[in-house]
C-alpha cells in the first residue's frame, strides 16, 4: 500500500485494549499515515460518575446508554471534521450501532480490532455485522460464527509488541532490587492464577497487579498492596526478573493451566524486552513462534520443573530470550499488524485510500532554504515528503508547545486557504 491513509482511531474509555490502541496510533504514524485519535478515556470520569447518582437500575441504564450515544455523536463530529479514509475501533470503543450505520451510509470504511476472547465478551454479535472489516485474535470457531451473522471480511490479526516501548533496559542496582526477583508475574488475579501460584511459594516469587485480594497465602508476595502497575514500570519488572511467568487467564478455578487458543499481548511484550518467560502452550502459538524461541508448559508440574531448571541455567535463559526478541522484531510489531490490516482493506477496495492534495506544491518545488525547513519539520512529525497539505496541518494542530515561525506560517496559510475557498 503506497498511498498514505487518513485514519481516525477510536480508543475505548478504559480496559486492556486502551494501551493497544495507543500503540496502533504510533505505528500508523510511523508508517506514514495521518492519524487522529479519539480520546474516549477523557469521557470515562463522567461516565462512572453516573453510577454515584443513586438512581434505580433501569434509570441508570438509560442514562449510561444516553451518555454513550452522546460520545458516539462526538466521534461522528470528529469524522466529519477529519474526513478519514478509515475509522478504526479497538475493542470496547464507544461507537454505537447508529453511528456505524451512519459511517457506512457516508461511505467511510470502518474496522474493529477485536482483541478479546469471543467466548467471554459476546457483544460482537450485535456490532460485528456493522463494521466493514473485523480483525480478530482467534480463528476456530470464531470465523465460522462471524460468517453465520453476515461477516465475511475477516482477518486474523494476532497481538504484538511496540519495540520502541517494550525493550531491554539498563536498570540501576536500586531498580533491580525494587523490581527484580527470581520469579515474577504481572497481571490480574484470575481464579486459575490464584490457585496456580499457591504451588510456587517455595520460589522467590513477586506478584504484581490488581485483583489479588482475599488470598491470605499470597498476600505477602503481592507487591504494592495490589496497586495498578503503569506500563513504564511493567517493562522494568520484565527486565529485572530472572523468570517471567506468563499464565493466560481463566475464570474457571479448576483449570489452572487453560487450554486456550489466542496468544496474549504479554507474550510479545516480554519477548520484545529480551526477557525470559515461561508461557502456557496455546493452540495458535506454533504459527507465531518457532521451536526454541519460547519455553512453554502444559501443566503445573512441568512449570515447577522448568522454573527450577532455568533458574539454574542463566545462559540458556538469555539465549532463548534473544531468539524470541529477534522473532518479535521481525514479525510481531504493531507496525506489521497495522500494515497487514490496511493492505487487506486496500486490496478489497480498489482506489482506497483516495488521493488527496493533488494541487499541493511538492517539496522539490519549494525554494532550497524553505525546502530544508519543511523537510526537517516533516521528519520530526514522521510524515512523508509527499504528505497532503491538509494532513500536515492536522499533524501540526495536534502538537503542543510554542509554534515556530514556519509552523505559524503554515497554519496561517491553512486559514487563508479556507477563507479563499469560501469566496
């Protein structure tokens, strides 16, 4: 796909797909596309405040639905202003059915990356048919179920890592003491994890993350009293731990090591950090990693055995972690995922995305001194040399801080063009 696209990316108000959405926005910009992000998290405080009104359940449901309709209208207003080639939603994005119908009527392509387990989060049944493209992290039987409700433009798009963020770090001795341990786990206290980790108390184990209350035997292993860990510190934990446990979640307490299909984002993030991990085997894992790139386990006995083995063999940990990192950098980045998605859409829609800025002067036509200044600005904004003028202005308006003389002139020119076009 050679033509840059204009993408309106709609974030969820909260949840696990929120950071994924931000990684997608950064990846699209690095690929040379013009990206506008709808910051749904800005509305989350007002939405949660509705729950403090002490009204009846049916009235609260009405208020919450009305609020989400207003947010959807705000997304449509953003789309009318930005004129995107694609509206891309992450799972749980507050885009209503009515708004999706409006975008389809207006000829704006829509896509959702459904980065959730379809068996637990079933709202896809109502929304998937309204998206032009539906990207998923599961295949069987999800593809068949989507096709049964009229979705035929499906793409398998596994999760990924953001190597500019998930990367090896040089930690200070203080940071290694604070974040490090022989064995660590970062994540929520799902029932299977609670029971599984009770079997690992003979190791130097630290548990990070939320929802671990009510398990006294694990209480002293849970760090910071179960506070939420920001992504920046998560990367430090990955780097500081000798063995990172990566046990996929299950709501069934009796199933300590779930036999699931999709591979969670932690698998790719740990690998991108060059951190060693022990991850439970997944059905779709063999398509993503080759033998010798990840160390897996299928039950608790095997997990305990491999923890002990790899703690005693740091050289083997380092070699496997290096191979996993190499694989992720090559095949499993958000840039690769966004490129795959947009190529799929472009192949399905001849002439998409439409050419913009046909009458704009090219960089080569500018005077030499101005050409150098504009070229430096485009490089800083991560925009291609042939970016349409409207997309350059859009990127400038998202910048913060004091404007340079060049930036001020370009924004003034944009206002002049708008006035000229009206006359």
